[in-house]
């Protein structure tokens, strides 16, 4: 499962000492987990907007020389994971466009349900056959509006969008953030000295030293300019549908979403998992890194010692070199290695966040048993993933989702686990203090799509 995008923006007063491009670079660095295929930054000095973007990680795309060119008092940044393998340069963001002769750029996180309908309409009415991505479609919708003021054009265009979208739009004079009426994807507002910021996750604020103000509300538009902040609800309030998978896997552990810390939420998931699926064992280990906090929670609740039995290689990068045949057969070894002295003779509880296709879990269980573990009991801190996501996460089709086509016992047997247990939907939702169960999108688990 891959999150498709992370977005970041900052608006400072002119003559501010803040280097907006460099600060955006570090904001994107904190959001790198949300997308590793491309990175881009646009900056405005009040008269012109410059954009630089390319395929690669943030640290690969930018250096001091490139950042020094992006001068101004306002900037927008974007990291992208390309859905379905399409890592084309033209899909990288921010995207640039014009409205009533004035330039604007747009960075987007999410996915539209009515993109085909909107694309056909744009092609027919404006001959914009180049619109291939959701972001390009949204930019074209804004560009074609007749309203003189871009805020009014955005409001009008937003009413035509159906699906998940958190957006940051920058003009020469304004920075604008908005969310869809259900709030599928997170978007936060922060402050640094006399500057204001937007970010997909609060971890970006932590890194750059900014203060978190609050979440941008579903259906809300926040406009930042030289006069300060302006809030307006531009879409009617819909049923809240926050993506629960942000807590399960996607968001960084040090982020807070609606006053719920991600790391603590995952620990609670692990504790609930231990209550729902206890087993006699000697050691609880995580699949690093995403299973770590759930494994800590499982250990604490069960009283079974926690340990690190798998070592993750953090230095593999985005290699395009195909492994030799002897490694290809066990390709998971490139990322994770078993620690034999920790695992030998142990009854092991292996905690992970999810099973999607199941191939990685199968290989890991085999590795752990080959390392000498007597038993491997797999515990998953999310319910079975049975339905694809259409709201901004790249997931396989239903035919490729293992749980959608096999029952629990068939899955356990195929994986080679001695036992298998998933947290149930009710248990998952019960770990949150501030977010009611009815405010989550759980479609990947129950098939009940909010839109």
C-alpha cells in the first residue's frame, strides 16, 4: 500500500528572513514517506513563480544551487508516489496554470471519483486533451472559470469535484489550502514566527520548528495573504470519512491527526490485538518499521517480552539494479534480515500492519523459521484488506487482494504461520479517544464507500 502524495506550503511577509524554498525542502523531507517517485517546489516573489521538479527523492532532486534559485516569500512543495507504476515526469507536481492571465500552481493529495467525466467535459469545452492526472484536471477547471477573483474560481471549481482532495494553491499574492467535504486526506495549518504553513502531516511542522494551529476542516478553504488568515466553508458539510489507514500505516508515528498521536494509536491497536488474539509465546517482534508500535503495544498488554528479530536495511534507496537469481528468489532479504541469535528456539509473535497480496508476509515467516524459530504466530493490527481504495492510496485490484479471495484458515496455511489473527473493525475504532468510529473511512475493510 502506498500513499500517493505529500504537500507542504508556506507564506511569509515580504523581506522575511525565512528562506521559503529551503524550509519547504525540509518540510518535504519530513513527508518523504508519502511519496518517493518525484519531488517539486514552486516559489513566488510576488511577481513571478518559478517551479523546479524532477523524478527522485527530495534529496536527489534538490541541492543548494537549485534551492537558491527559488527565491520569494511564498512556496509550495510536493512529493508523489505514482499510482499503477506511472512515474512520468509530466505527472510530477506542483503543476502550473493560468487564471484570467495570472499564474497559479497547484499541489494535490487524493483522488477524484469523477475524473473521467471531468476530463471529457474539459476536452469538449476547452480542447484540453492534455489533462491526464487529477491535479491537471483540477487546475484546468480553475483556469477556465469566468470569475475574476481566483478564490471565487476555486470555490466554483471545487463544487464540481467528487472524491478525495487536499489541495494547496499558490498565486503571486496568496497561499490557499482546502479539503474535500469528507476530509479523506489530512491537511494541517501551522505558524512559524510571522509565517503560516500548510502540511499533510504535523511531522513537517516538527522538523521546521513551526507551531501547529489546527486541522483544515473538511469542506473548508483557508486563504493566507499579506493581511493574515481568512477562513470560509466552500463545500457543504458531508459525512466525515477520515482515512483510518493513515493511523494504521501511512502517517509517520510522530504525527498528530485530530489530536490523536499516530504512534500511541498504533500501540493501542497492538494492545487490542493482544486482547482479541492471545497466544502462548516467548517473544514479540515487529515487521520494521511499520509494525513496531503495534508490537510494543502487544508486548505490553500480553506481558510477553518485546524484541527486534528482523533488521531493516535503510540504505537500499530506489535501486533499479535487478538482483541476481540467488537473491531474487528471496528478494525480501534485500530489505529485511533475520537475527538468528534472537530467534533461535523461540515461539515468535510477528506483528505487522496489514496483509495486502500476502507475498511479503509469506517470505518473512519462511525467513524467521529458517533462522531457527520454533513457531511463528502472525498478528495484524488492521482488519483484512478486502477492497481497493479509490481515495488516494495505490492498492491492487480486488482480484489481487489476498483476503478478498481466501478465508482466514486458507491464508494462515498459505503463509506458513502457526496461527493468524487480525484486529477486528470494532477493536480498531475503539482505540481512538477523539474520533468517533462513524467518522472514519473503512472502505478497504468493509466495502462501504463513502462516495
